C-alpha cells in the first residue's frame, strides 16, 4: 500500500519530520530489521571469537588485521556515500517517471464522452466498449509487470470473469499470432471501433475522430513506456557495483570495527563499549539508503510503499464507466450562478 | 503567505543577500528557533551534569565517551551534508513541479471566450457555467490536499455558499456513486455542456469544440497531477533515513562536543568556551537545511512560505468570470496605433 | 547589459578562458570589489588589534581562540562548497527557465500574418492591433517584474505615449475591476478581436482561428510563467541557510586565519606573511560563487549581466509590426533558384 | 541481450540486491575479469620484482618511491570518484534518451489502420506499404549505428531478402544521389503515398491526412535523433580525461600499494598480506564504474546488456502488419459488457 | 570536425576506453599540450631558481613559503574538483541543447512535399522556394553565431552566389529596416508564400496550411533558440570564478610542489624526483576538465570537436531539394510485399 504522509508534514512545525520516525508500516525499520539482526549476529560472533576463542598470539594477529581493515573503512577508500547518492538519484527519477507513465483513462474518457454521441443503446455500447478496451489494455500491460496484478489475474480467464473482456474478446486475442506482448491489441480494436463509429455518424466529425486518435496514442504511449521501463532496467553492472561497494564496506566493518583490547593501547581503541553504536548507525544509514534504491527500483512489487496498481485499476474502470455512461448528457441544470451580475 | 523577495535582490549589490538575513516572517529563524532552544537546553543539561554532578572517576569515563563521540561527529562517518544535498534537490524539484501543476484557468477562459459565441443570456450562461465547472473542479482537488482550503471550505455546502456550485450541482455530485476522489466530475459536465453548446450552434465549428476539449484535458491533467503528487510522496524510507542521519548526528554532538576540562590536556580541548559556537552553527546549518526539506515537501500547508492557494482560488474565479463575461465582445475601439505608417 | 562572450571562446585555444579574466564590465571583480575591501579592512583591523593593542596575556588568549576558530574553518565543519554547488545549480536552472519564458511574439506574428488576410486598411488595422495587444501584454507583465522596465514606464500613461496602447485602451483597462495583475487582459482582447475577424471573414477558416488561439495560449503561458517565477522565489529559508553558511565561515576566518606569532611555534604558524593570500583566494572563490547566485536569482534587475528587457521589448514591437504590416504580401518574386535542374 | 532483473527485485526483501550478485551473464564480473587478471598479474610482477630481484639498496629506493606513490593514491589528489560520478550520470542520461528515441511504429500503425480505409486489395496494399516504408526507414538508420543490425544486414540486398524492401525500392533508393544518410527517403515515400491515398479517397479527410503527417514526423524525428546521438558523442576530451584519471590512479597503485617489508617499520606498513585486498576492491569498484560508462556509452553494440535491436526490429514489422492488415476491421463483436447496468 | 568514436566503443571489451587514448585529432593532448609545456617551463624555471640561484638563507625562506603553499594545494582549500564538476555539467547540458536546437528541415520538407501539390513548374517553384527560404533562414542565423559559417559566407553576396538566395531576395532583405537580426524574415516570406499557395489551391486544404504553419513555427523556434543561446552565455562571473580557481591552484603548485632538499628533512619531502609526476597528472586532469568546458561552451567554433555546421548546411539544402522536387510523386511502384498473406 502506498504510504502517504503529506498531510502530516503539511506544516513545518517543531520536531518536523520526527513524527515520521515512529511508524512501522512502510518504514525503514520494517525493511531493514532483518539485515540489522543479521549484521549484529555476525558482529557478535566475530567479537566472541576474538575475545574468547583466540590464543593471545592469534589475538595479536587479529588485531593487526582489524587495524588494517579499520583503516579501509575510515579512509573513504570506497566512496560509498558518493556512489549511493548518484545511484539513488537515478533510481528515484526512474521511479517517478514510471508513476507518471501509469495510464489513466481520464483524458480519453472525457473525449469519448464528448465525441461519441447518442444516448440510445448503440451509443452507450460504443462508449462503454471503447473505454473497456482502453482499460483492458492497461490491465494487460500491468499484469506483465506488476506482481500484485499478476496475483489478482493469474490467467486471462480471470480478466474475463472480472468483466475487463468478454469471452469473445479473449478468443480473438488468442487467435492473433504474435510472439510479443499483446497489450496493444485492444487499442487497435479501439481505433477500428472509433473509425466504425465515425462511419455510422456517431462520431460527428473528422476532427472529433482525430481527437480520439490523438488521445488514444497518448494513452498507448504510456502503456508502452511502462513496458519498456520494465524491460530495460538500470544496467545490471551499475547495480552490482553499488551493491558490492556497500556489502564489502560492511564486511570489513565486521572485523575492523571490533573493540580491541584497550589495554594494548592501540590508537583510537581506548574504550571498549561492546556495542559498536556508530557502526550500527552507519549500517542503518548506508544499508537504509541502499534499501531506498531496492524499494524504488521496481515500484510494481508488493512492498508497503509500492504503487497501488490494483486500486488504480479499480478506480480507472469505475471512473471510465461513470464518465461515458452514467454521466452522459446527465448534467445539473444550467442556471445562473450566485454572482451573476 | 508566500514570501517574495525577488525585488530586494534584483541587483547584486554590496552585501547582497545580507539584507535577507534580517527578516522574521518566513525566515529560517522562525522555523528553527524552537529546535535551537531545545538543543541548547539539552546541551546545557549535559554540560551541567558533567561539570557539577559527576564524581571525578565518572567524569573520566564521560570524557572517554565524549572523545569517542566527537570522533564520530568530526570524521564524516555519516555524510549528512551529502545526503541532505541530494534529498533537498529532489524535494525542491517536486516542489516546483507541484506549483507548475497548479491549475490556472487562463488558457481555458481564452478559448471559452473565443469559441462559445453569443452575447445574449444563453451565451453568457454557457460561458459562465463552463468556467464555473472548471474552477469548481480545481477547488475540489485543492480541498483534498491543502489544509488552508480545507479550512475555508470545511464542507461542500460551504462551496455552494461561496458560489462555486449550485445546490443542484451538489445534489448531482453526491448522487454519483464513486469511492474515489470526484474532482473530475465537473469537468465531465464541462465536456457534456460543450458538446451541447456545439449542437446548439453556440460553438461554431467542430474545430472550436476540439480546441475546447484539448484545453479541458490540459486543465484536467494538472488537477490530476496535484492529486498524484499528494498521494505519492517521496518514499517514506528515504525521508526516514535522512531524518535519522541528522538527528543522530546532533544527538552525539550533545555528548561529543562538550568542552572537556582543559587541564586534562585532551587533544583539541585546550579551551573552555562554555558556549559551543561551532556546534550551534552546524546545528543551524544542518537543521536549517532539513527544515528547507520539511517546508517544501508539502507546499499546501500553512507555513509562511507555502503556496497561497486561497488567494489563487479567488483570483482564478474572478479572472474567469471577467474574461468570459464582462470582457466578452467588450474591447476598446480598434483604431490606428501611434506608429501607423 | 547582457555580457556576451561566446565569440571570444569559440575556439579552445592556448590560455583558453584566461582572456575572460581581464574584463571589468559584468565581471566578478566589479561585483565583488566592495566586499573584498570590507573583508580586508576587517582583517587588517583584527590583525593590528592582535599585534599591537593586546597585552601578552591577552595575546595568548587570542591565539587560543584563533587556533580554535582555524580548526573550524579548515575542517569542513560546514560544507560551504557543497551547499553552494547545489544552490547555484538550482538558481542557474531557474535563471535559464526564466529566460526561456520570455514572451517572444515571433510565432504569433507568423500566424497572424499568414491567417488574417487583406492588404486594405481594415486588414492592416486588424493585424497591427492584434500584435499590439500581444506586445502590450508582455510589457505589462515585464513592468511588474523588471526594475528596468518599471523605470522606463513609471506609469501606464508612459506606455500610451510609447504607443503600446491607445488612450482608449488604457481607459478600458482601468475600467475593469480586478485586484490581481491585469497583464492577461489585452490577450483577452486579442481573442475577441480574432473571433471578430473570423466573423468578418478576415480569418478565412475555423482552422486558422484555432491556430491563432493556440499560439495565443502559448504566448500567454509564457507571460504567466514570468509572473509566477517572480512571485514564487526559491524559498527564503534556503537562501538564508546558504548565506549564513558563507558569512559565518568568513567571520571566523577573520580570527582564525590571523598569522600568529611564529616564535610561539604553533603548528602551521611558522611563517608570518601579513597578507593572508589563501584566505583572500577563498574569499574570492566562495563569495564569488555566492555572487553568482545573487546575480542570477533575479535576472530582471539592473546588473551588467541581467537580461536586456528594454532592448527585447523594442525588438519585439518593431519586428511584430514589420512582419504583419510591411512584409504582408510583400515578398521577393518567386523565381527559379540557381540549382533548378 | 538485454538483461532484465526487474522481477527479481520487485519486493525489497531480506538480502535485497544480493541475489543479483550471483549472475554471470551481463554481470560486472564478465565485463571486468580480464582487466582484473591483468591488474593482478602486473601487481604480482612488481611484487616479485621488489621482494626477490632488487638489491637491498634498490629496495630502499623502491620503498621511498612506493611511499611517495601511496601518498598520491590515498590523498584524493585526483578525485576519481567525483569525476566518475558526473561522467556516468551524463552517460546514463544519454543512454536512456537513446532508448527513448528508438522508433516504434505503434502510434503510426494505429493511425494508418484508423485512417486509411478499405478492406480490399488496394486498401491492404496501401496500409502494408506505408508501414513497410516506416519500418524500412528505422532499419536503415539502425544498420548505420548498430553493429548487430549491420551484421544481420551486411548489404541492402539482405534487406530486400528479408522483405523490408522490394528490389524496385532498392533501385529507386540507389538512383537518388545524396552524400548523406538516406534513411529518411522511405519516409518521403510514405508522405507521397499518403497524399496519393488522400487523392484516391482512401484517406477520408484532410484532417486524417494531417494526423498521418504528424505521426510520420514524430517517427522521423526519432530516427533522426538516433542518427545524431551516434554522430555527436560525448566530447572525446571528456572521455579521455576520465579514462586517464582512472588508469593513472591504478598505475600508481601498482607501486604504491605494494606491501613493504614490515620489519622496516614504515607507517601503515605493519602487515604483509601478499594479496592487496583493498586495492583489489578499489579496482573492482572504480574500474567497474568506468565499465558502466563503457557499456552505456554506445548501447547499440553487442554487449550482454545492449539494446536488443534485432528483436525490436522483428517485433516492429510483425506488429505493424498485424495492426494494419490482420486486425483491420477485424474486431470482436461489440456486445454488452458484464457490468452493463 | 566532429570526432565520432561511438563505433570504437560499441562493445565493452578488454581495455575498453584505452584505445581512445591513442588519438591526436580532437584529443585532450592536442588541446592541452601548449598549456602543459608552459606549466613545465615555469616549474623548471622556479626549480632552477631555487636550487641554483638562491643563497642558503633565501633557500630556507623559499622552503617555508613552499611548505605554506603546499598546504594550500593539498588541503582542499578551494574545491576545484567540486566547482568543475558542477560547471562542466551545466556547460554540457547547454552544449547538447544547442545541438538539439540545430534547425533541420526534415519535418518541414515532409510536410511541404505532402501538402503543396502539383508536378508542374509552378508547383516545383513553390516547393523549392519554400524550402530555400527555410534553409536561408538557418544559414543567416548560423552565419551570426558560427565562425566557420561566417568564414564561408563573409558577406551576404556569398550566399547569393551559393544559391541560398537570389539577388532579388537580398535586395528585399536589405530594404527592410530593422536594427535586429533579420534571420526570421525569410520565414515570414515562407508564411506569405504558403498563404498564397493556399489561395491558388496548391495547398489543398486549410488543415494542410495549418500543418505548414505549425512546422514553420517549430523550425523558427529552433533558429531563435540558437540565437538566444549565443546571446545569453553562462554568466561571465561564473566562468571567471571557475577559471580563477583552477589557475590560482596551479600558480601555487609552481611553488608548493617543488622538491625541497631531502636532506633538510621536511615532512613529505624525503625524495627528490626532479619531475613532479603527480602535479603534472593533476594539471592534466584539472586543466583538461577545464578544457572540456572551453570546448563545449561554444560549439560553433573551429575546434576539432565542434559541430560540423557547414556540412550540416550542405546536407540540409541538398536533402530539402531532393525531398520536395526530385522525389515528388516519384516513388517506387506499390506492389505486394514479400510477406503478403
């Protein structure tokens, strides 16, 4: 479920974002607690190993290795923050563009409602079918990219049951032979049906037909964009480089950030606190930043903060039918407004 | 209230931005003074605690902890500035995009005024009603995202009173059954009414009707964008990661930046100034930067610098009615200009 | 006056940008010399104070404070460069967008010239008046945001004198009651006049009228954008945070960068050069970077490098009248070109 | 082959991106293993040379040189991470823009199918030929920029064989004399054929013809963009500067990161691990980041992660013919949908 | 000449970008070798001066100054890399936008060829003249911004000779009185001629005329953008700040990076290598990065990597005439394609 918090931060008040910290749903804690536990476990294991299981001589070797590793984790050898900053910014821009590519039928339904005339059954049939095709197309594409939609419609028959297509539609769809995603086919039907409606005179002018085709193409372009965003990810090598950077950083932290025996007087090792507070904060921070990337790199999954695709699908079909059928020539009386002068 | 200062910085003069520093309204001081007081209080508390309440041995332990914390706050363990830079840039771009999505009726009113003909009552009624629907739609969406507009119109009846809709409009609106935001409905009425005006011959050509529909869709798209910007915030996890980074930084500063007894000769602790000037500056700087994010992450709140939604609503309805009614076929005489050659 | 230097850097030659360093007009030296003098004066004052006026014991205290401050200015406590980088990039993008929003009548005049037919007086009158309205609108908006244009036209009467409107236009404009900026009104007249020209048959088709309306809306959108860029500045708090960061940095430099007595053997204080060359360079660099922000944050002022609004206004009206009047049906004979095969 | 991994990261789970690390195809390991081996070999060579082949006195000289070099590689003398961050971001944006410029015939085929009427042979011929021209054009441009497409169609005759053009088309194409890329010519034929179809009455209105021309121009613009992205690369000097920075960094690492004899007590040389773990990680990280740039700077090559141009070409022609021929006036029966109320 | 290297980096192979390093044309070496020689010369001069010409006591003073300067160049006092990163990114985005603004006649010629009918002499004359005007306009604007085009056409008469305009055109152009760039005038003729062609019935519909005007305005907008990119450079002060930062950095390197007498045991001065390898690398890197900015800040010069304006002008006129004349109603026979089913 999308996690909205705009309302809570409407005003910049005392404490500000602090109230956002005490949430569980969609929170960084929920996403990160398993990793944190794993990291703590490993750290504790190494700690116990060093303190209790090693012979003094082995301890000394361990200490030298630890100091060596520590140098690595402190000296910015690998600029984890830098590469994360750039990577997350890229991912964020893609994430928002993907949301902006979500096909909403609103423009199309306005145009269908205004251009395909006739309050009789044929008129209603035309308008409803056109909008059904548009919605069908978006559901087809969403089914192929969103795990949630896939779960809702495990097969095309489920879409027939849900009323997105008729059994005949499905038959026709399956009769067409193509190795590639067929999401665009209902939109080709839309185009044909609109042309037919023009011939029948239901679409009253060539200009109106052009408007229908233009809006159709904008709608289709968004479906197509979703498909391509899914197909062409951020290059795998980039993701790997970033992941290896973060993971190796914390792998070395497991050794380098151990509290060495304060009695031995190693530099910056004057205090044994058992719990490596700063390292845990760093873990929370860097691993959290990487989690942001994981979360937004595919917003069509089932994370708390992923897009509400199913809800949007429901909204789209409901609103489409309302606009082109129930609200057709059904508007309040046109009367003088209050400020009529 | 929006805080404009363009005029004051029109010229790059001596001192430049310095004159902007002495303002209270919409200023960083106003936003931050409570946090600063809280931070100072906590710092003073720790300071008193360390100086007066601890036994010498406890003091020594405290000093070791403080030195440890100080190392953390100085060594760039968590790149607060880095993550703030990226985060605020993201938030800023969203902020401006949200403002750019504010639906202004200007294009629509030009087209309505130029395309819906007739100076008689029916003509006036059509033009005024069309523009009223457009304004109604934007107020509906703003009511759901802006706390200021919500306060102005706590219920839909208040919008009837303000003349944005008639009682009949409200009735019709409520008779339509939809679980989702209904802001688009008046625009569907617009579309129907425009089609009707075309049939009546008030809109003189199909081309003019197309233009009306195109501008309608641009207007609707902006309303829709506002809705989606409100629904899909910057992912909560990102905001949490940034907030935790800043807050934990200053939590450790409370301990690590204490002035330790200069007599003990700790490195970089040669001077006891009581007031941690630099830490306060850092606090002002980093917490201020975070405040910028808090301010702009939801520009539809009631901060000094949030958008003037109510003022814009007033402007939009006034200007709409002026353009399509008062100014209809009411233009100055077309005479030769001064440079007629 | 806009400072163009494209030609001088057309080729990447030896020395490259170095020739740009020896300029006064529009240069950083001109913008910054006052601040630099002030900074030098203050530095000299502190220096004299420390060297000559303090008792040895006070000197020692001063030295400790200076060392403390120096630590602050060296250790990147406040990432001045970082925040300036982000801030100036934001400001730069706004600056260019503002320039791109400058309303140029070129598209409109092409369309008016091609769509409003008739070489007789009525035709000329229509075309000239349409373009005059367009130019009038942009001058109205520029008057409200540009100090230069405001100086040129201190009152609306000055615009009548300059021929941008007739006395009748002004009367009509003032008769319309609106609390908000009225820049859009001449464009509403444009829309009415175009519709009238269509009725008279001067605009030969509905398609041509649509084209006129579309270009009108693009033009109007640019005027509107200018207005909104002026109204909604970069949030004041951001500007304040950046300014405070830079100013406080140099305030501490005044103390921390003093040359301490080399005989006392403080670390990094082996040499007394009297003139703090590096600090001055830093000042030049950071204060210069901030000046860039000051310069571009409002490009409608009177700085050397601000936009040439008055020149553009002259160009626009001249070119508009040329295109729709002098050049109307006045084109060279259409003859075979040189490569006719 | 494009490497898609969206599905695997749909949900932000425990471990997250870690599962992406164990892949070979399209992975950073595959791209980088040769370089890594070469670097290891050189390092080993220098190591053996220092340890075994040098006289004690030469060793000492070597050690001083190594310490000098080490200082360079540690002290951020050249900000490799910084310049890589900016460069890769530029390259990434170009990479995605190039993908977005890939000409897809979907909009065009919708319009052709809806505007060019007639189910008879002439109608089919017109629609198929129009779409064939569009596809031909994109293949011509792709042949000139993609090594994969060039391999598939080594000569234009291969395109005749594949059915993208007829022998007559090829003849005509070659008869036209131009020194520049001829990819646009089939689109000029498209324009002519569409005008002809309008004259024959197959395109039923001028408005429909305009729509065809508009979509044609959008399609052509994408072909043109691909050509220009190929012609104008990121300036060579930028690529050289980045490459020299990375290469020289690792050249100095070969010497500076050698393990010096721990007995000599050089600072930070207390431990001889033989294998320079951190340097290898740095190599992996920085060379990997540069590899990302190499991969995406020309996405029309034959890397694992380059665009699937041949597959897209197949998809485009298949889908085009389906839409304008098989699906022409071939839509499922228009019946009442399930929710008909 | 534009330097294309896309093909060489089509695949990410072993060594990758390394093959780009061995190029002279358009390379960083060619751009930078003079500066490098100058820098080496100055460094050598200072070195000889210090080693041979100074008395021991003066040497000691020099050494203290050098150590002081070195501190400056090492400690990131001025963040050269940071400011270069931001500045070059800005310049790069402008550079690409300028290229994208290059007016290409392709869209226009498609539309002219499809909309202006008639294979007879009048038809040819109209189409050729329209396209000639379009090309003339772009050459006029390029002449005023590109040194290469200016050299090719030192006067307008040269453009008459080259066939871009007739002597009559030039006469008319000069008879029109305007203080501003006249590049838009041939486009006003285009508009008039198109309107005339509509009246003659050569342009068969108002819709086609609208299409012509729309494409004309897109073309004109690009010419206009080129003009404004040339007029409004990146603010001079920004360029100066960046240049001063880089130049002063290397000025201090001349002193601070001298090899001091190792016998005196200064820190980090244990080795006298005579040639300051790292400083030279830094010079290459930073000065190279600045050169990138110099190269791309005006891409209409005569650098190796500047845009091929003259070649593009030739291409545009040739292709325009081909499309609207030779290829007019000259398309291959429309026959069944290979896959006709």
